[in-house]
C-alpha cells in the first residue's frame, strides 16, 4: 500500500521536494557569503599597502579600517550565534566559565 501511495503521490511531492532543495541551496550559499571574512581581511591588507605607498591618508585609512573591523565583528557575532543555535538544538549546555581567546577584533 505504501508503494502505491508513493507512486500515486509522486507528481505532487516531486515539485515540493525540488523547491525545498533549491531553497536549501540558496540558504547555504547566503550563509557562506555572510560568514566569509576573507574579502574583509584582504581589504585590510589592501588598505595597509595603500597607506604605506601614500595613496591613502591617515584619516581615510582610519575610517576604512573601522568599517572593516565592524564587518569582521559582525561576522564573528553571526558565527557565534549559529554555534549557539546548533548547541541548543543538540541540547548542549553552554559553559560560561573557562578560558577565552582574544582574537583582536572583538568588543
């Protein structure tokens, strides 16, 4: 009976399954782009080179550098939030104690 149900309902289930797969792929790509900090790190190196070559003033460098660090902090916060959500889904209790690691661009 279940095989017959699967065969008869296939025309209805297939488009829904395909749509879910497409939406999952889009979500995965968006998450990867939002969590990718490499372009921001490359931008920081580029700014440092421009400052050393005299193509950028100290004020402009400080302004641009602040934007880069803000973006890096946002990415870090997103990563931490996702890690907390996964831990909550698995039922793991977050330990507030322990050793923290200073990464250089936190609040």
